[in-house]
């Protein structure tokens, strides 16, 4: 390499380091770090497309975390981490320059076929911890002018190093944030328990007082007095039941954030009772917003083996989240039916809300979940997914903007009693 070219390369490397350091270290979310790192990588080597794949140690897969290009792979698409050019780079920890992808037997042509994108030349680099194993792979494809070469590798190596470091920093920040949330929730849980005790005692005393008062009233209108008495008792029961649930839920959420687990308690359960409890709890809030809560086919469903408390938590989260999205005059419907195999219950939670854009819908039940609520954490959907999986079920979502959202949940009526899952937060 002549001195002029060497100087030019060093200047490009310094400029790349400056750009990546300025862009990355202002971000504390993994999503933002990955997106910025990839954008800069494509910019400095003038490529048409690129992607960042992060390793999933549980499934031993490389997962498309973010992609840029005309036809990028769908976020969440995964393949075994021993396959493809990316798999080779991940396994060896060494960068690769591929002059012609279609001539390389390791290239996963099915990804191109799936997206309709034609990969020509490419560079794949490991995203490595400091003196550690790779956490993923950075790929850039199709240089606009000329072909990708070792000079581009040198520049991209700087970007990959900064990106990997920033990803680890963002993950550590998120873990520290969750630990702090857990600590605060523990303190709040203690205070909530203390504050709710007078509520529980008060509702008990109020119930006794109302029974005594109504019992001594003149029988001027027995029907009206009886109806009023029943309404008062229903409200008291709702307050008492939900005060108890609040105590338990704060502890459960704190445990979930800390990653603690507890096995579900399966017993014969009527889903109708669960749905009725959820509607009783949220009906006043729905009425204030002019939203109707409906159910279809739930009463007719047979008993299933389930943890009733966990199911309540799951359906409460789904309905409560839907109430925030449905405009006045809309509805939320829980529909149940037996699937054709006779062994599975299909429950649909349908709303007439504003729907979800694809970037929210596609991450809903992943670690990259995006919440569009102000200050939202996405923990509600994590709780729902964990409950469904604890019951050996499956949950899917379909949503259309300005039309609504449908959650499809498939529960087996009989649940195997194997070892508990590692992820049973509910």
C-alpha cells in the first residue's frame, strides 16, 4: 500500500471512529444502538443493504435484529447459528469478505429468496465482547461503487467493535434499571400492603354496617331496598377482592422483573368464571369510556386444567390494555370455542381499537417489545405470554390500523405436569 492510500485509509478509519462514538454513546437502548451502528456502517462503505444479527443462546440461533435495504428480512427471522456465512463468522470470531455470494456454498440463498433481495458481494464481521465471544454478526452487502475489500473490513471492524461495546453497555444499563425497578417495587409492595389493610378492614366493617342498616329499615319498598342492598354488597366485594389482588400483584410483578419463578397451580377451571371476574373488575372503567365488554361462547366451554389466578392476570392485562386503545362507542369481546381436534380451546380477545403498526405488533411477545404508552415497559405483554406458555398454550396477534386487534390464544384442556418452565412470571 502506497503512503497516499495508507493515509487515506487512516483518515477514513478516524472519521468512522468519530461518527460511531458520537452516534452510539448517546443511546441507552439496544434497539437504538443497533440501528445507529448499522446506518453508519452502510454509510462509510457505501453499501445498499445490511443487517445486524444477535445470538440467542437458548435456541442457538442468529436472529435478525435490525436490517436496512430495499427488501430487508423481517425482524425476528432466525436460523441456526452454525449455518451460513454469518454462522461461520459467529463461530470463528473472524471477519469475512465474500466477493460473490452466489458462488459461496455457505451463503443462505433462502434468505434472498424469502426477501427477493439479490446479494452480490458482502462483508460479515463478528460483534464481540471485549476479549470475549461474539454476541452477534454485522453484515453489509452490495457496495454501490466497486467491490468490498480489506480496506472496508478495517473501517467496519472499528464500527463493529464500538457497536458491540455499546450493545453490552445498553444491556447492562437495562439490567441495572430492572434491578432498581425490582428494589423500588419491593418497597412499594410493602407500603401498599400496609395501606390496603385499613381498606380491607373498612370494607368488612362497612359490610356489617350496611347489613345492619338495611335489616332495620322500614319495608316501604322491599324491592328497591333489596336492589340497593345488593349493589352495595357487590361494590364492597369488588373493592375487597381487588385490594387483595393488588397486594399479590405488586409482589408478583417485582418477582417477574427479578426473574423469579413459581410453578403454576393447576386445577379444574371454568374460563367463564375468569372472564366474569375480569369484566367485573374493569366494567366501571369501561363504562366511563363508553366501551362495551362482551363475551361469546365462553359459558359453554368445558372445564380446563389451569391456574385460575394466572389466567385472571393474563386476561386482565389484555382487556385493560384494550380499554386504553378503544374509542368511545367501541367494544372488547372475548370469544371462546373448541377447536376441531376436540382437545384445544381457542380464545379470541377482540377489540375495535386503533390497531397496532407493524413495528409494535412484530415485537409484541419478544424481548424487544415496544410500548407506545407514555412510560410503558411492555411488561404486561410479557406477563400474558408467560401465562399462556405456562399453560402449554400459544398466543398470536393480528392487528390492522383503525380497525382493531385480535389476540388468538390456544389452550390445551389438559396440561402436562412436567417440570415447570424457566419463565413463569405472571
